[in-house]
């Protein structure tokens, strides 16, 4: 045996009294299955509880931008004017 998990399992199994080894294996299997069923049940309950929950980030208040109408083309920034000239 080279797998550390197998070695640990063998040591735990070997530590059981001979008469109780079969019962130990049965208990381990049943506890493992019970844990898996419990985990699935918890996941299902959480999904059901959260199905109608929506999460949204609040909009920061400091991101408001004031838009001002441009009355004349000369009010536009030079970069924008040169781009318009190239068109």
C-alpha cells in the first residue's frame, strides 16, 4: 500500500477489535452516506431559500454628471473639433 489514505484506513480498521470490524465498516459506510444525504438536503434548502433573492450593488452618489448644452461649435474642445474636421 502506497496511498496514504489506504494506510490510514487500514490502521483505523486494524485498531478495531476483531469481533467489531464488520460493524465498524458498516457504520463507516452508513455515516458516509448519511453525510452525503444531509449535504444534498442542505444545498436544496439553501437554493430554495435564495431562489427569490436578488442582489444588486448600490449606485454611488458621486457619479452624477451634469450635462450642458453646447450653444456654439466653438464651445467644443479642440480635440473634438479636430476630429470633426477630419470627417
